């Protein structure tokens, strides 16, 4: 299957190694990957901050780029997938032509784990890890998209891993929420970090790099040896360690 990969700003700018892992996983799943080189931000940060006009500008650009082909769009981020699948429709609620284009794009847009399990039917990637993996179900993925079982289906195929699912409490990031409500965000993160440390996990994984950045920052400040890894990195992992 030929797909379009929408890599997200944070992976592109801050975590290119995750992008490489995403590409590897999709290739193993048999996808022919097309990467639209002129893709930019989907507009979620400005949308969440209330700058709807600017968000519309970015949304239109994203729609134009990703509708040059009818191939499915795969996104290694629950939050960006929610933006394209749901929030674009809200942005263009009173603009029927653009709403129609947004709806067409939404119908063929998938988060990575959702695509691998529910579309390609692939769960095993011959990954291995001798330790405990704690899965953090991110808010947008779980509540926004309703993707619950697919990440665990993938993780449970990792040879040697003891997989546990953390409670679905928010890590406190929430994009601009962590900036506008820093004290509340810190308290939410503290509860999440306490749960992670009490779980006995060696690695924490999630499908959203923003959550992992929040969690890893907190763990490092605590001096914790627990590592963080995007689910794509887990699926390409061969002991003794992360790439």
C-alpha cells in the first residue's frame, strides 16, 4: 500500500531518530512511503492558543499538500491526527467547500498504531526487549481518536517485554496548557511520574512525542534511570538498547 507520511513538527525538528524508526516500521509493514517534502505544521498550536485565522491558513496549506494524492495519510502522533481528522472540520464549519475537502482528507488519515493494526493488519515486527515497558495512553489518541487497543496489540508482540498500561491520566503537557497553566501542569506530571516510578518500568512509551518530552523531562529532573521511547522506536528495537 502506498501511503503519505505526515511526520509532525516536533519529530522533524527535535526527534529525527523517531522519524527514522517510523519509516522503518512502515517499510516493514509493506507500505510504499511517500513523504510530501513541502509539508509544514498542521496548525494545532495556534488553534489551541485561539488564533483561528492563522490556524485556518496552516490547515488549508496542509489540506492542499495532502490532497495532491488520494493515498492514505499516516501520522505518528495522536494529537496531530486529531487536528486533521476532527479540528479541521470545526475550523471550516461555516465554509462548506473547505469543510468538504477537510472531510475527504479526514476519512483517509490514520495515527501510526491505528494504521499498522487496523489497516495493514500487522502487529509483529520481530522487536525484542528484556524488561518492563510502561505504555502511556495519550489523551488525544485515547479520547480524541478512540485508539485504545492497537498500541498494546503492537507492544505485546515485543519479544521478552513485560508490558503494562498506565492509567489514562493526562501527563500535564497539553501543548500551550503546560505554558498557560504551568503549576497545574506540574502537579499533573508529578502524579504521572509517581505512577511510572512505582510501576517498575524500564522504558515508558507512547504514541505522542509531546507527552514523552514532558515525561522524560520530569524523569531526568528526578534523576530517574527510566528511559522514554516512541512506540515506533520500541517496534524497531533489538536488545541491548534503543536506537
